[in-house]
């Protein structure tokens, strides 16, 4: 029993001792430091903790503005008691925005020590700004929290980052936080704004970027004693100014300049090797690698001290040196770029340790520039850099052969040649030598010297001409041309008008069997005295595009195609036209006139001179309309026409518009107004009547002048009938009034008509013997006594005389003194005055019927 109580007393004592040790153990010397928003907390153990054999749990509590926001624990093993302990934490809230309190306590065997340590960052008196963080570096794609301290006396309005309002929370009465997901912006950074309700704005700048994104590492050697690596930047970090990327090549720091290049001295041997480049900034790092055998990756330096020597007319010698001694043992390929005013050419040379070369095929008296680069011939990796340029001038030589052609100028022919260019003259041309002889007739050779400023020679007739150019080094090879005689085909050849495109003309033609030396195409202004230009082509080429040097819109050109033969050139085709047409201006057709042809109107104009045609005319179109009606058109596709006719027009006012058809449309509009009405028809009638009147007047004048003859022939005097002779003389058988033959000259005979009496008409019994006597006595004596002359009397148509011829009475004896069948009082001939008077009174025409006329027996 006593032992039990003793043991219990010992345990109670030990328990009291343990509680005293736990309560006295805890942290001491607590320090808090920060970098941006990362906090480092360090502390030590109280000396009393060394007596404990149990692990210690330190509880860390974080308070923001006296509100707990985070807690964590740190275990310290018994073997580490007495050393310095640390704890690291990153606050989501800028440290400068609100007071962060860090409270640390120890816990042993589930018993919390009475001792604790506490530190607060920052001190409230250190606040000097309103928006945090300031000038922070933030990684794109992450979330960030910004804090705003509202000044006393103000009320919070809103917060935003470059327009993004995000998620805003209230920390305390005057502190607010904005949480947003960061997007990449310009390297200049982004602005965080905090506005109060009164309109006061506070802000801060932040920089949003990426970790390094370098890629494509390539390693090589340049001097066969070191490795040099290059790579691409890849994605821009956007914070290179604030946090420059640091590079290391296989652990050796790299000094980066304007180029991404890093080198390191190594022992160059055979076989591949890995090379590693590390790039790092505030947001992270990246490693890229390359595997290479540097003996196959030799990137040579540029040739050094390039120079020229042994300069001749068409060749020159180049030389250079190497700064790396080991290059002399390498098999090299070297490129030489030779440049001049016309472009550049490439020449390649080979050799071991090559350091000299000869350039050929150069132009005499010509300025050149040359540069050189080389590479290894066995394992091609890349060319070296170009050497510096060197210039030189080759020696002069005789001129090249002249390009000679001909141009017809009326009856003469001008031998023309192109001025030699600088790359053809090989020096200053001092003159030209022309020799020629006739192709037929005399074999005399003519020689002429032509000044250097003149590039043509004119002569007559067909000839063989040779031209050479001279300079200080001698004469050029001769150029010969045969001038053919003028052929009728050249002047009568049909000229078709052409239209170019974009200032040029595409030509094509059929191959000619006689074109042994090719073809020639020439062109010159057709209406101006400008010089001809030409182009010579090989026999295999039958198409070309030509373009004048100084073309003017609307200028007419003549283009000809010749076949180059063993003798004189043969003309194949010729045409006129325009390389660039010009729109024809209005009022082209002056004057524009018309003719009326019944209901048709013919519009005609003078042919348009070629000088007034700035484009090809392919025909003409005539538009016409009445008043403001729909226009009607009449066209012709013949450019030689000079009139068009509008048909079947009605009366009214017409507008005629004449235009020329070109490739670009109808232009040169010329307007003419024509009025068609009935007055035009009346004028035509009056003109016709006037013509008839004039004709009748002329006939009247002629008849008046010859009236005597006409009257004698057609209207002679009518003799009085001799009735006694008619009935008493049996020999007189011819009616004296029907005698013919007395014309103007007494030579014409007229047929004697017969007088037929109409039996239905009765004789007038009222005629008296005096009338008979009067009628009988009017007959001229000529017809009474000369029957022969009566046959020539002119027959005259009389009015029918009425006779009463009653039947003879058989019982009544006949009177021997009068014709049978007539009584003394039965015959009563009327006088002419009575006959004509009766006819005029009756208002009836006298009908003369041939059957009524007969010869009296």
C-alpha cells in the first residue's frame, strides 16, 4: 500500500516537471523578411526546448488586418532543436497594401506553449502610395491580386487593369483587392487604376511577360579551336528590359550582344557531341540542345586582304589571305561575284587552301567590282561571310561590230546603225568608215568617213554597204547590209491598223524558208521624220514583243517584219497602228453634211486625215433619232467609207450623231440637226414646175422663131371649094380640099383621107342659093382649072356638112343638067361661117372620123 502511494507521488512529480518544460519551450528571435510578396520567417528555439526529447510543432498563423488568412505548421525533430528554423510563404495580396501579422507558437505532445512570437509587416506608418504592387513583374496566364488603399474621407468606386474589372473584394473599410487573370501586353507594361466615387484616380504600373522561349540551337566551329552556337529567340518574354534573360553554354556564362551567339573554347575532335544552352529569367528557364560533329560544321571566316593584279582587256587576277592558319590545309570552293553597271555574274574556283584566282570573260575598258567567299569542299555546311569589295578597270580593245539596218526615205535609203554602248565601244569611238558598191552595173568601190556624232549614211539605189567603227585601239569587225531595189510590193502592201497593249505590241509570223540568218523587226513614227528602231532575231524565233523607248499616246507607227537572207532583206509584212492609242476628241468629222433623197438622208463627210487619227478607226457608226426618241444606228466596217444613209424617215426634226469605231469604243462624236417636213416636198414640186416652165419657154421661143414654116407645114390656108367643078366635070375625081403635097418646100405628100357622111344626119333645108353661091365662089381658081396641082393640097378636116339626100322618084324625069338623084332645090351647102358658127353655138367639138371622109365620085 505504501509502495502504491509512493509510485503515485513520483508520477505526479514527473508530470509537473514535464508541464513546466513544455510551457517554457517556444520560439525566440523571430525575424520576418520579404521579397515582393514572398515572406521568409526565421526563428530559433528557446534553450528550454533542448531538454525535450519529443519533436516540436511550430504553428504559424498569418493575419491580414487582424483577420486570419492562412495557417501552417513546421515540425522540428529533436536532433534539430537548437538550430535556426525558417518558413517561406507567398502572399496573394501585396505586402504593402495591408499589415501582415505572423504569429508563431510551439506545440509539444498536443500541448501548446505559453510562449509565442509575433511580427507585423509593414508598419502602418510606412504607407506612402495607394495602389499595390508597384512596377511588379507578373507572368502572363497567371492570376494576380492588386490592392487599393482608399484615402480617408473618400469612398471606393472601382478598380480595373487595362479595362478589365475582374473580381473586386473588400479587405477592410479602406482597402480593396482586384483579382484578374493576366494577359500579355506591350513591353511598356500595363496600368492598374483605382477610382473613388468622387472621381479621384490612383494607379500603378505592372509588367506582364513570359519565361524564355529560345529554340533551334545550332553549334559549329569557325577557327577549328572553339565551338560557337546560335539560336532563335522564339517567343518574346516582354520583360527583357526589367528581367534580362541569362544564358549559359554547358555551364559557362554567355555574354550576349546584339546577336544570339555564344562561344566556348574546346578541343575539336572527331565524332558527335551534345551542346546544352540554358536560358533563364524571373519567370523560369528553358534548356535546348544540339548534337554535332564540329569537323563537319566548319563555318569559315571571310577572305582577308582581297586585291587585284595582272589587269588585261578581258581578264584579271585576284588574291586574298586567311586569318586562320588551319584553313590552308582544307579543300575549298570559292565563289567570286563580279558586278558591273548591267548586273553581276558568278564564277567558282576550287583548290586546297585556295587564296588566288583568275577572272575571265570580262569586257574591255569596263569597271567591275568583285567579292569572294569560300567553304569546305568535302563537308558542306555553310558559306563564309563575303570579303570586302575591290574595284578595277579592264584595258581597252577594238569596238564590237555595229548593228546596221536601213530606212527608206522616198527614193533614197539611209543606212543607219546603233550607237555603240560603253560596253561595246571598249573606248571612245573616233569615227565610222563606210564603203559601198552597186549590186548591179558598176563595180566601183566608194569610201566615206563619217563623224563619230553621225549614225547614218544616205545613198541612192540598190547597193552593198559595209560600216566599221574606229577607236584608239583599232577598227571593229565589218558590218554589211545589202540594200534591195524598191519593190512595188512595198508600196502596194496592204496596211492593217494594229493596237498595242501596255505600251507594247506582240508580233508573231510564220517561218519563212529563206530566213537563213533570222528576222528583223523595225518600227518608226509613220507621220514624223524620226529615226527607225529595230530588233534582230534568230531563225528559230518567230514571235517578239516590241516597245518604243519614248512612246507618246496617239502617235502612229509603221512596223515591218523582214526575213534575213543571204542577200538583201525580204519584206514579209508591214502594218501601221498605235502602241498606245489616244481617245478621239469630239467633232472629228468637219464638215459634216447631208443630202435628201426622198425619205432617205445621206450623211457624208470628208475623209479624216491620218494626222487627226490618234487611234485605229475600224469603221463608222451613225446614230439618229427624232426629237428625243430611241436612237437608231447605221454602221459600216470599212474605214475608207465617207457616207452613211438613214432610210425611210418621216417628217420632223432629226439629230444625227456621227462617230468613229475604235478598239476602245465609238469616239469623235459630231452632231448634225436636220429638219424634214412637207415644205421640202413642195420645194421639189416647185423646182420641177420651174424646170418644165423653162423647157416650155424654150420650145415657145423656138416655135415663134420658126412659126412661118410650122404654119405653112401644119396649118396652110384652106381654099374654097369649087362646087361647080365637082358636080359638072366628070374628069375631076379628087376633092380639091384633100389635095396634098404643099409643104414648106413643096416636096411632101400627104395621104388623102376619104370623107364619109353620117346618113343619120339630115341636111339643113334652110340653106339658100346665095349660100351655095357664096360657098362655091370661095374656091380659088387654082383648084378649078388644075386638077394636077390639087393632088398636092393639104387635107383639112371640116365639120360634117349635113346633106339631105332623098331617094329618087322613078316617076319623075331626071334633069340632065344636075347629077342623078338630086333635085334642083335639094342641095344646099352651108357656108364655112355658118358651119363654124353652129359648132360654136352648140359648144360641141367637131368629130372627124376617117370613115366619114371619102373621095367624091
